[in-house]
C-alpha cells in the first residue's frame, strides 16, 4: 500500500529526522567523504527491479547504513571543492514540508505562488536589482543562465526565434564572455542554437577579470567582419578564482554598443552582501538579466537557482503561450509564462524560511566570514615555505600549489596529492588549471568551516605531497 496511516507516517518521519540529526551531531568527526565500497557500488548498480514491496522502516535503515555514510561531502566543514555548500538545516525541513504540500507553482491563487513572489522580491532587494523586473526560480545556475539568455535571444532576434527558428540571420549574433566564464554559458548558447563559434571568449587581466580593452577590440573587429554582436555575459564571481568582471564598465560598454548585459552571479552574486564588497558589484543593477544560485552561497539544499530579467514583459513574451490580448494582469501572471517549466516545485519555501530565520544580516555575517576564512587561508599559504599562492579573488576561492624545492613536475605532484587528500577523507579540495598550470583550488562556502579546518587542509596537502616525494 503506497499510502501510510498518519501514525505510521509520524513514526517514519521521526526516524528519518533522527537519522539526519545523528549525522549533524557527528559531522565534525565524520570523514569528509569516503569511497563507496566496491561490493556496495555493485549492489547499487545491479539492484534488480523490485517486483514486490519492502517495509519502509527497512528502507530507512538501508538509507542510514548504505547511502548516508557515502556522501559527496559538502555537509562537512572540510569540504573545499567546487561551489557546493552544506544545506541550512531548517531548509532541509522546509524541503520536507514543501514535498508534503506538493503544489505545482506554475501559478494560480495558492500560498506557494505568493511565497515565490515574496522571495523573488527579497532577492531583488538583496541584489539591488529593479523591483519591477521579472524573476523565476529554476533548478540551478545553469538553467537560470539558460532562461536569461533565452530572453536575450528573443529580444535580439526581434522575436523571430519563436516563429521561424533562429540563426537564419545573414549576420550571426555574437555573445561574449571571458575565458573564465562558466561552461554553462556555452551550454546555454549551444542549446539556444547560437553555436559555440558565436561565443567569443575574451582574455582576462592579471586578476582573471574580463579585459575590457580586449572586449572593446573584439566587438569592433566582429562588427568590421560583418558579424552582429548582441550580448556580453559577465561573471560576478568566476568559479575558478572568484573574480568579478568590471561590471560597471561592461554596463557602460553594453549601453554604448546596444548589447544585452547579462551577469552570471551563480556563485558570487550574493557576495554583494560581503563586508566591503559592494563596490565590486556596482553596475549589476543595470544588467538586462542576472542569474543567481541560492543553492550555492545562500545554503539552500539543491536544487534552487534563480533568473531575473529587467524587462519583465520581454521575459513573458519569450515563454508565454497566452496571447497578449488574453492576458489578465489583474492577477499575478503565472510563473509558467516566464520559464520553460510548467509544473514547478515549491523551491521558494526553504529560502523563505531561512531568510526569516537569520535575516539578511545573518547572511551578511556568514558570507563575510567565509571570505575572511579565505583570507586567513591565503595568509597561511603565504607563510608556509613549501606553498605558493597563485590566485585569490575578492570572494572565497584560493588557488595555490604545493611547491617544495627541487620538484621537477609540480603539476603532477599537485594532481597526485589532490587525489590522495580526496581519498583520505580528511578534507576535500579540487584542482583547476590557471595560466597553463595545475593548481589546487579551495572554495569556502561553508558555515561550518573554522580556522582549525584550514590547518587540517594544509597539513593534509603537505603530508600527501611528502608521501609522494618519499616514494
Ligand atoms: C559561476 C557559475 N555559473 C554557473 C554555474 C552553474 O550552476 P549550477 O551548477 O547550479 O547549474 C556555476 C556552478 O558552479 C558557477 O560557479
């Protein structure tokens, strides 16, 4: 029977919460991550299709013993990889409550719709973005960027995209991003039919920010070659180094050149709340579109992304199948008119709760603390003779290398030691490539990380490096 009695539901729910609360209680001492044992991996991959049922209590125990112990690691204070945060515990409960209600937030007159509007309005206020812009929740940063760039395509193709398809123009439409722009921009443009040859990647300056002079020159060269520049996709926080492109200069250039100004703030957008960082974000309020990603630095459980478009009517025109003469604007328009999705989950509830739990001031403190920890990590890297600091943007990413004297292949050493650290369970960080060099990359979007965790990370790196050198 698929339905549960209220009492059985209650008991199972208590057990599920106990399982997660036990994990929370031990999170500091648990390995950041541990490999899935081979037999268990085989068991997962070859599990037969269940013909008959199993008791839910047993399924919860299977989760506790076979799934939970092998996490990706991002709930741990020593997870420094990618841009994946621990989930705010209250948001975890909100996910349960949202699933319990299970509305489709396509639109309509029910509470979930109004809560999504409320949270979108709050996010606009945080981002200093116009209150009358269009907005919608999405699965994450990639889809938020896709939605925003779809609106750009609609506007810049003069609305042709919907009726006759796209890129039938004599002059191909050209989009610009920096060489540090996230891969999702390319994916979005490929999916939207631009073709990645029409995404021109602009070099970066010494701080990994889009080089404005190079951008200006490329636009001029493209116009001279008969191409049709239409959009700059800037980054407010690159994934590699946390660099923020010169937004206000790009806004000026876009205005002068009649280009759509898009900002990918998936990682760094909400860094606008960080102490003393507002200056870096000046100009973001002029963006034609903006993607942010609450499942990164606002500590929402995945999935939770968000797209904003300054011209709400253009956003609606991109996706709506309701002809304008039938639109009834006495009620709030349906979200399904602003995005590709029809049935939509109740993603706003978790952020609605946590924003009220800690307030914007709570987020200011958490984000500022992550950045402060990154500065402390950078100072420690500088103070250890075997380490080299390679890049440190204004946000919370640190790129560094383990470089003891006399090592011929530093790239190889760092690649190998990263794997050893990852397997050790002591900490988890990734590598990336900067200026042709392999570097270690530590990103702090984690309200659990402490200074002691930074020492554990650096000690783990040094120990792994020494063990490789000792053969
Ligand atoms: C700058 C930036 N843009 C876009 C994305 C893609 O976001 P998502 O993984 O939520 O799709 C990321 C992910 O790390 C990112 O850092």
